[in-house]
């Protein structure tokens, strides 16, 4: 039985920079860190991921409200590609959304911390506000505010 989504993983060239951003600017709580670099665990990691061999991985998992975000950096084998080259309409996992209160204040705060936004906050309906931005690595992150009573999509529910 599937209980829900546990985490999303972001792979990065600069582990410390991205971890600092998601810990300090986004407010994630680091609940786990590992540096898979020695021992038999490397072969296990190679089998779990399908990479094979003995990959070397640095990883941290942060609690963000009702889910987790994992920051990863593979020292071996090195990753390829660049998130900033992907457009919102490209195939594959393209963004994740952060649920916020007071979206305008959060967008201002995150912009000051280095996020680049597509433009000003948009309001697709009377009770929903949203805007896409890019984190320091260029990953697309949606920032959204959904009124508690606006939709079955709202994380927070008003008690009535």
C-alpha cells in the first residue's frame, strides 16, 4: 500500500551551496546526512541505484513540513546535464512546489536569498497564488499559496 510521497531528490554539483540554501533560506531541518565513500555500502548503493560499481555519494535529507527533500552529490561517477537548461514544459520531473503563507513576503525573502523568479506572483483563481522560480542550481521550484478552504488541494484545512 502506497502511503504517500516521502521525498524528492535534487542532485547538485555544489552540495554545500544547495544544502545551505534549502536549510537556511527555505527553512528545511536536516534530519539525516551521509557520505557514502567507503566500505561495502558502496557496492550496495551501486546495486540500489543501478549505477553499478562503487559510486561515491554525499547526501542530506531535510524535513520540509509534510515531506522530505534530499540533496545529493555524486563524486563518482560524476553527474551530467544542467537544470538551468530545462524549460518548464520539458519531459521528466520538472518542478516541485512549496506551500507557503503570505506568498509575496516569501517570494521577496527567497529572491533576496538568490532565487530567480519568472515574474511577479500570479493569481490563477481568487483563492490561489503561484509563481515559478529557480533555486541556485537552476531547479524549478513553484511557490504557491492556496487558501485553506479553497480547494481539496490545500494542505491546511480550516476547521468548520
